[in-house]
């Protein structure tokens, strides 16, 4: 009797964990897509040219800052409506000198010293911005010529307060991290398109984001601007939307340790953001958005836990069940395939499934690491560019 009860509990926990994983990655996008077909909210786009201030936060970016500034100056947008501010966050290389060389073309350099992180850099620049629209760019972000025009067209709709563009990761070397990152971004971009049809997206790309200046809220240095700022816009009653035609290209990270550190950092700051903005989880921005936030972020960041529980309960159930032994073999096969991916790359063997599994495990391992840091009360305010 006790044994049967124990098996029933283990079975329930196993299937709950498995269904939670499926819902987080497939069930939620499917439900959101179905809802979007029923109650679609199109954005009333129109070609407009409001004054725009592009803000770039940079730390030791001498290798790429010139190309980035040149890219912004060459955008297909009225030059008299465009302002560029670069905030150097205590850079120790030639970043400041390079930016100053663009002064005769109107580029403004601000220096933040001592170094205080990206969020503080944005807080420093925004009060000086003259544009009605703020556009946030990373120091290595290269936009398509029409990206800015595509972004601001969304602000013709008075309900829109924040717009994010489409990040495309370029992976010239074909390594598993780059391929996995590219596939993950394609998945995220598709989900953002669906969420836009519903009303607002959950999560944006910090390299190509625009918002109405009057909606900007100064943030604490430890807060993640490209997560907290959109949440604050939703809280003020405006929409956060995705513009798939505003394109940004960046090289994907080529080393798994770099990608892992970056994912730990982003997830840790997102967890603190969820804590800071927890009122949205309980309906302050509407019940629909609360459901989106729970499904897209909270459950997604919890998937490492569901993976661990599914594996442990599967091992216990497999002792007396052929069915669960088969499922366990499938689980272990997935982990083995992920572990095999770096070796296959070195052998120049193509196996896309293995690369995707590798990146999936890396994402969830990073989430677990970030969750441990979060529980310990740790925060991360500054970091080195492109190294997480």
C-alpha cells in the first residue's frame, strides 16, 4: 500500500515536471498564438520622423566603436532629427579618443567615472537627450540602414511606448554555441511576433530598443535596463512591441564559457528584475500580461529544476518499469548527445540536433547557476564586453 502510494507520487511528479517543460517551450507559444488569432491587436504603423537620440554605453570598445558610430551616422534618417550620445563607462583604452574624433559630426561623448555599469551610463545620458524617442544601442551593434525608420513607425500608434527590433546572430565559424544561439534567437523572435499580436512582448533585445523619452524611468545600477524598462512601460499602460523589419546583426559568442557567463549574468539580473517588478506577476499590468510573464520568464527560468526532477524521478521509476526505462534511456541519450557536440565539431561532423541539445543544456545550467546566486543575494552590476 505504502509502496503503491510512493510510486503514484513519483509518477505524478515526473509527469508534472515533463509537462511543465513542454508547456514552457511549446505549450505557451501555442496558446499565445491561438489567443492572438482570436484577439489580435495590430499596431497602427505610419512613416514618421520624430527627433531621436541614440544612446550607446561603451566600456573598452576600441575594436568596434568606430564602426558602430559610423553605422548610426549613416542610417537612413533625417540628419537634423538624429542625435548620438556615447557614454564611456570608465574606458581605459582608446574608446574615448575614437568617439571624440566624431565630435565634428555631432557625436557627444560623456564619461562615467568611476565605472558604474550600463544602467548608470544610460541614466547619465538620458537627461541630456533632446530626442522625443530614445534608441539604445550596444557598442558592437550594426543596424540595417532602414532599422531606425522601421522602429519609429510603430510610435505613430499612441498606445506604443517601447519597440524592440530583430536580433540576428551571425555565426561564421559554425560552432555549436553560435548555431544554438542563432536557433534560440529565431525561436525568441517568432515568440515576440506572437506576443506583439496579443498586446506586449515579454523581454527585448538591449542592442536595438527604442522608447518614448517621457516614459523613461531612472533605474537602480543593478537593474537590467532592457527588461525592467519595458516592464515599467507596460505598468504605465503602454504597449511594448516587436518590429521584425528593424534588423540588427551581431557576431555570436564563439566560446561556450563566454556564452555561459553571459547567460548567467543576464538571467541573474532578470531574476532580480522579476522580484523588483513582482506586482506585474499579480496583475498590475493586466491578467493577460501576468500570464505571459509567468509563462515566458518565470517558468522558463525554472526549467532547470523541472529537468533535474524529471531525471531523478525517472531513475526511481525505472527500477520496476520497462516503460520508464525506455524514457530514461531517451533522457540520458539527449544528455549524451549534448555532451558529444563539442567533439563532433572538432571532428568536423555536422549534427544539428546535438548542437541544439548542447545549447539547451547550457541555457538551463546557466539558469541554475543564476538561481543559486539569486538565492544567495548576489548581484552583478558591471562586466567586461562580450565576455559575460
